[in-house]
């Protein structure tokens, strides 16, 4: 097995584990962008966000909220950036779903998620909305 997150989950690779249950694991990022930068991952190997069973996605976010509260109390972090890179094109470096919780501090130089892409003159597309609604109603 080469997935580092699966190896952490199986105890084959060291990590500073903050939380673990049968379904979800949270540990400090090995290359943190801020103090307390934490990854929340499913214990089972799931590569892509859309492959997550909905129940497991709920558990993943519930653990992220719990860990975020603890980080906020311990670090007195006034904010967080929470994000998930899905797919290589989006910057996913490890092909295992992982949610980043990055504590944010005044003057840390970080920016909003809106700074990921350059501003473009886009508008909500009603035709796209109708197609997505139809797809959601079909499942």
C-alpha cells in the first residue's frame, strides 16, 4: 500500500493524530501552512470527493467541526480556512479525500478561497442550474 493516509490509518506511518474513530481520522499536516493545520480523512481509502458515501461525508464534516472547535480553543484562532482539493487539476496531492482545516490569524498573509482563481465576468447560468436540478431529481 502506497497511500500515505492509509498507512497513517494503519499505524504504518507516524502522524500526530488528534482524533480517530472507526470511520474518520484527523491528524496534523506534515507540512503545515499554519500552526494547527489539520487533515481530516476517511479511514477507508476514497480517492475523490464525489466517491464519498453521503453518510461518511457527514461524519467527515462532523469530525472537522469538532476538531475545529478544539483548535480554536487551544490556539485562540479567530478564524479558519476549510478546504478540499479534489482531483489533480484542483491541486490534490494525495489521492485520498482529505479536508484541510487551516487556523487563520490576524496578519498571517493568507487570503480568501476566492483568490484561487482570477476574477472573471461570470454569471450564474440558469440553464446549467436546470440541468443539475434534473440530474439530482433523477437519482
